């Protein structure tokens, strides 16, 4: 018997699964893809912690996924997986090519749209990132809103809150001109309302209620 094996290598696992009939293979289900993404992201972020120096950074990944799925009602598997992986390339030594090898071209493209190019000077990096988000699919833009929502929530009472508020306000202003669907406006409204309430508490004022058609006002800890 030769030393070779028909068992797929881990790097090619998803390619092997994709050849199976989805109707007959639980291993090829969207649930398995999401679970694989969670395991992968947990490993990549394993040495990172939040600002408190204790909470695993991976908690942010879980929270963003919950916001995207349960609050913003996004069910698209590719977007969900990209949201799980949204900081892997930017905050670890992972290349986008590895994401494509493991999770496919579409998910890799979505992750790239959510990733700042740290090799560029800051101003150029921000311009490129804004352009990518401006031209991204709506579900990817909503995934960014989920990231903003969690960043705002977990930085209340921390020194990072003012800069996070400023960034969230700037991006929601841009998204206010881009998001036109019911789900897009609903997700934007959640973030706008959170910004309004946090700002009002900071200023000692009563928060103003946001409407779905209102005009918006305007990364993770390893950054």
C-alpha cells in the first residue's frame, strides 16, 4: 500500500466538500462553512485581546456576527463568513490568497472589501478603503455597519469612544447616501440611533429618536 492518501489536505477541504451534492452532504452545508470560519478566525486571533487586556479579541468577531444575523437580519452565507473573517487579513499575518484558497473567491473578495491596506500611507489607505466600501455590495456595507455597531457598544466608557464615534458618524453619513433598501435603511437606523444616544449621554442630553428615512449624522483593538 502506498503512503499516499485520498483524504483531503486541510487547505483544500472546502474544495473537496464543494464536489459533494449539497442535498446529500451535511458537511457541505452553509452551517459547516460558518463553523469552519469561526474555528479559523478563533485560531488567527488567538493571541489578541481587547482594550481591557483580558477579553479575547475573538469576542468582537462573535458579536459582529450576531449583530449582522439577528439585528440586521442578513442571512447570506458569503457575507456572514466574510464578517467572521473581516479582521483576519488586516490584523494578522494572513494573506487574502489564503482566504480564497480556503473559502472561495466571493468570500475572499468580500473580506478584501472590509480590509484596509496597512502597507499604504494613512491618507491613501483611508481613501482606498472608503472607495471599496462605496462600491461594495449592499450586504458587505451592512456587515461594516455591524462592525461599527459593536465597536461603539464595546467602547462606551473607554478612551477610544470619541474617535470611534467620529469614525462611525463619518461612515454612516456616507452610507446614508448609499443604502436605499428596507434592510439597509433599517441597519443604518440602528447605528444612527446608537450614535445619537451615546452622544446625548456624553453631553447630558436626552437622546433624539432616529427615523428610517432620516439624514445621518455623523477597529478593532489591535489597530
